[in-house]
């Protein structure tokens, strides 16, 4: 029995959906919206600057996936960027109480506040606890959605290799 016929079950639907540009464009638009919103709300504390840099990592993953969403290698690289962004996002928003103007760092140790001070230089030391909670929930949601997508991708391919000789 071929379980991988088109539109037969949740796994096949997710697999076929992620092979289009729609989920990647949705992630791209969400990240752009959050970045633009962060500029207009005027948040200038260290956590806001770090969240901007993490959203840029996730945005890069979405852009990479939109290049060729059917390619295994391209999608794998995109998933790596997205999950790195989610892991960094969950980590930094969870440890937001220890951040200050003196002791904060961007993901991968990049000195973004020196390279692009207009975008990433924090001006306020006060960190909003609501930003920490909302950021944590947002990164957890993005991570959960893309975890389902990558698991469906692996399950679909595993079932295909059982049915069709490689």
C-alpha cells in the first residue's frame, strides 16, 4: 500500500505544502513584519536588539528556502538557520533578566552593535518582561510549526524509501 499518494494524510499534506514557497513566504513576511514593528515601536533595550538579530537569522533561512523549496540541500540549510534562530530566541528570551548594557552579546558573538549601530545599538537598560514572554512564545510557536514540517519531511521520505527502492 502506497501511503505517499498525494493528499493522503497529514504527513503528505505537510510535505507537499513545504515544497511550495507559501510557508517560506509566510515566515518571511512574519519576520519582516516583526522587524518593521520593532523599529516603529522604538524598543531600544538589549533584548530587543538581540531579538532583531535572531529574526534576521530566521529571515535568512526563509530566504534560502524560497530559492528552491523542492531541493533537499537548500531546504536542509534553511531548516538549520531557522532552528538556530529558534534556539537562540528561546535561550535569550529565557535569560532576559541577566541582560544589561554591559554584558550582552549577539548570537555567534557578532559585534552587530559596532557594525550597524543605527539598528543594533541598545540605548536603554530597562528590559520589558512582556517582551521576554511574547518573544519566548513567538519563538516557541515558530519552532513548533517548523518542527512539524521537518518531521513530516523525514517521515514522508522514510516511507518512500520503504516502498520505492533507492
